[in-house]
C-alpha cells in the first residue's frame, strides 16, 4: 500500500489530497480545501498545512508529499523567487522526515534542492497537475478549470499536455490563463458599464462586489460555497450580496429593487462567460491542427457548470465532459491537489495509478 499527500498551496486557498493506492489502483481518497490568504499571515502557512495533513490522513505514515504552488505570486513577496524559496522552507520545516517532491511546468517531480535552483519552473505549475490527470482520461480535449480566482485553459493532444505557455505571463499572453474566477474577481474587472433602462451606467472602480456575489444572487453557488471574504466584510446571504452589487453603480437596495439588481448580476455573468470564451477561442484556434476536429472540453473547478460549460457551449463544442463524472469522485474543487497526488503515487509505484471503476 502506498500513501501520499498532494498539496496545492495557493495565495488564497490551499488544497490537499490524501491518496492511498495498491497495485496501480486507487484505494482511498480524502480531500480538503481551506481559505488561507497568504498575504495576511504567511508565518502560519506551515502550521496550517500540517493541520490539513492531520485532518485527511490522521496518524497514517506518508510515503511522499507532492507540492505545487501559486502562493509565490502573493504580494507578501517581492519576487517569485523569494516566494518559492520561502514556501519550500516552510514545507521542509513542517515535514522534515518525509520525502517531498515539487511539480514543475514540464510535468516533472523534482527535489526541493532542484526547485530552489529553478524557482520560475515550479512557480504557478498547478495547472500541470490537472492537465496531466485529465490527459490519462481523455486523449484529445481542452481542460477548462475555473476556480475561485482564475481560469486555466489546458489543451491536451494525443494524451500529452500541449500548452504553449509555461509561466503565468506567457499564459496570460496566449489565452491559457484568464484572470477571472467564481468568487474573488472584482466585478469592476469584468464590466466597465452596466445597462440601466435605456442607458449605460459606468461602474465604480472600487472593490464593492466580487463574482461570488453575482453567482450567489443567481443561485449558481450556495452560501457554503462562498468560502472567501466578502468585499465589505459582511455576511454571505443573498440580501447582503445584493447590497454589495448595487454599490458598483453607486446605488443601494433602497435605490434599486431586487429585479434590477438581479438584472445587473445576469449581465455581469454573461460578460464573465465572454471572458472565458475569448481565452478558449484563442487556445482552440491555435491548436486546431493538433486535433483535426473539435475536441471534447473537460470542465472542472467551482465554476465548471455556470462558467466553463456555458463558455464551451457558446463556442459550439458538442462534447462537454464533467471531470467528476469521469472519475466518479467529488474532486472538481481540488483537482490540482488530486492531480499532483496521483502523479506522486504513480512515480512511487512505477505505473500510472488508475481510478477505481
């Protein structure tokens, strides 16, 4: 029996997967996701990771820990190099007796020493874990992973990740990374004007409301899905979300009624889908010759149904597959952590770990 942990250490959310395998088959899987804004208190990052590890694995012996990260982009750090090294130091301190492997953008698992030598190759490589996992399930597809903050668009051709970009900057330039997500995106970064009656109202360039408010109002998420802080520090009820959303046009719930605010939410939702469509269109058009025909789109992440699927259908993709239905496990919100755990377990067993039927 092999027991491994996969961590995706994000700037806002840290995800963990505890996986046990036997003879190339997955025997057990436990996952968690915790909202932990690194920019507020990075000194507690290691302790938080240890607590998560205990939650999912208890006192089980861990053969290896796999790490991927995006927290190095947090403005707690001056540079990504500084961020990567600080995170690696905290990992070493918390898990001094366990082998640790770091995922890089070439889909390789390397040592901490190697990761320190090439920090920009391990920075923001979590998309590789999801891409690698899906590539073992669907040979030709485009993965649309929409989390709380960002959208990753990962082309897979003939069972291999075919992404052009390796870094965040490269991926932002070619559409493989779209900075829009299900919870944390400032509404003012999605729209600059809102139709109000027969005219357009400009949007206040303030953090008055975020995408989580839009999707809570529309019923796309539940209160318990709204795991991040709200813009005003108040609660996560539909009424409180409406109050926040009204402020983007410098109004409130006495000036605008529920129908008018819901209209704003629908408009913002549509524009956010368009943001994803733009990136997906770029990735598809650039890789058309890789597939020959339109590939399947595999959706995952919190926004898989109300953003990713809508974008894929809007672009005319006929086959849209939900990752959770492919693997028969509820992993959509933690697919990066599960992917790196599966990679580590496969490396230890010397064969690709298969999902149980």
